[in-house]
């Protein structure tokens, strides 16, 4: 089950439709449970920003990467790095490992 954002008032209005079918004390208990349900913080959105520094040299000029770097647009932290085939690479994950921002694009 995911943590969709839902309206407590809309849920209680729906529960009221069961008056006459369910015990009224039970309906009140369900409404209290709805009021006391934990809230879920909405996850921020972000994107991996390319902060790499490029250099041009050669004739004709060609672009080369002097330093490669990506940052989370929400918290400015670096992504996790790992070694693949002997090369250190950035893992541009779907969620920022530092702030939890959703990096899959705005929804
Ligand atoms: Zn972040």
C-alpha cells in the first residue's frame, strides 16, 4: 500500500453513508481512527544537476570533461559513487540518498 494523500473529511463523509447499516458507535470509532491516523510528509521533487566542468582544446576544438560532478537540486548533495569495471561512476538514483527527493521528474 502506498501513502497517497487523502482527505480525512472526505473519508468521514463516506463513512457517514453507512449510518443505518453499521452500528453508530462503530462509525464514531472509525472516525476517531481516521482523525488519529499518522500523516505522511510529502516527498520533495528534485533532479540531478550536471555541475561538471568542461574544457575545450584541440584544433578543431573538442569538449573534454575536466571534472565530472552531479548535485541534487533540492539539497545540493552528491549522489553515491560506485566502481564499475574499474571506473568511479555516479549513481543517479531515482531518489536522493540524502534528502529523499524524487528525482524521476515532476508529476
Ligand atoms: Zn537531495
